[in-house]
C-alpha cells in the first residue's frame, strides 16, 4: 500500500509546525509544547482551553452505534461515491510518493469513510489524516487501524482550530459534519477540494415519520460558502432495509434525532423489528479559489 504518513501538523497553542520525536512517541514544536502519542496511536491536539465541555462531541455510546452500523456496510454505496470523487481529483493531480494527495477528514467520527477510501485506493499515493472533537471517535478510529503500516494520522481536535499547517491539504472531507469554512480554506492548498456530504431532503424520511408527530417542513438550501467554486453535485439515493431492532436502534443512536425526538417517538422506533428507509445524501464538491476573492477557472 503506497501511502505516505501525514506530517503537516501544527501546534494547537501558537500554531508553529509540529515535529515527531525520533521514535514517533511524541510531537513537539519549537516553543517547547509537546504532545504524546497515545498507546492506541492517536494524538490529542485539543488543549483544555479549547474545549467547550469536559467530553465534547459524540459520546462513547453514539460512536459505538455508528461503528456497528457503518461496519455492517449500510452506507457502503455512499463511501464508494465519496472515494470515487477523491480519486478522480487525485488523477488530475499527478500524485506520487514525493507528491502524495493529502486528504483530511474533518469530523471523521470512527473513521469509516477514510478506511473505505484507503481500501479502494490501493494504487494511489495518499497521505491521510482524520480528526474529531470526540476522543471516543478518534480512539475507535485508531483502534480499527486501516492498513498494515497504519499510516493514517488520527488526532483529537476541533474544526474551530484545526492543528494542520496552512495550505498543506489537497482534499478536506466533511461528512455529516460541522463545517468551519475559514479553517477549511486556511488548510486547503489553492485549488484544493472540499467535499461536503450532507443529508438530502428525503434522507431517513421513514424513520422521521415514525419518531415525529409531524415531519418538519423542508429547510431552505444553505448558500454556498464564499471563496469556493461550486462543482457539479452528486446525489446518492437508495432504499435500505434494516432487519432487526438492534440495527434500527443503532441508526437512531448515530443521528441527531436521538436528542431531538420525543420520548414516545423513540419508543415507537425502538419497538420496530424491520424498517425500510430512504438513503438520500448530497455530495457537494467545492474548489478553493486560487486567490481569495478572485474568480479563477481550472483546467
Ligand atoms: C454525525 S457525526 C459524523 C461522523 C463521521 N463523519 C461519519 O459520518 O461517520 C458528527 C461528528 O462531528 C464531531 N464533531 C462535533 N463538533 C465538532 C467540531 N467542532 N470539530 C470536529 N468534530 C466535531 C462529532 O464528535 C461527531 O463524531
Ligand atoms: Zn507550540
């Protein structure tokens, strides 16, 4: 597997470059800040002062529900489309061992989409990193590994302050995430690709019909962020049949509906043994403009 370690990290305290120690057991900056690699292989780059709560992001239970659900392959067609989008871009970039395609998954959860990308990219030169604000998510990602050499860099961090060097990344993935566009712009190279993956209007409609008395009216589309060129969107649509109460419970536990839904709605969902849901997901690629504010075209 010709993948190259992702080393373009920066110190979350003052932003200087971070360098790994000789044996890779810690990373430090020129100002003397040092971060130990956990025994499972991930880095914690979220200083206490940047945490808004004691245990931010998805809980251990949500992460484990998502891991079980995704590892059952229910969103595999989505993972395949995301990987294809990244690899199409890689083909245009003349990647090599010296010039690998650097991919950063912002809010990577337990790492499913990066694992699928690395798996499907056996012949491409990739340098891959994923981070999440949830320590449970990153721990789960690191434990599941990806390839024999374990070259994917996993770290705990927030989209609000990404500890990655300016203009060092070719592709940012934001899958069902919480985008902070100025940070995505900062870490992307000029012309780099941001892939936004978000639920479409019909996504999990049947589950929502079970848990809410009335389905909320459709939200107006959000405007596209500034300083990106909008690329043609893709839509992934299919029907998914869940055949056990455990699968339905996992789906509910990994969505925001777990917190939003009324108790009786959740009870109704948890009493089901079978449910067919619509998967309807939008993939929106956006290219960072070459110079901020200047309209440019790409070959
Ligand atoms: C709906 S989950 C999606 C996870 C993963 N991308 C997937 O689709 O499997 C949203 C993730 O965003 C993380 N998150 C929430 N706020 C964040 C932030 N400010 N920075 C980075 N990650 C964040 C949560 O911990 C959670 O893992
Ligand atoms: Zn520092």
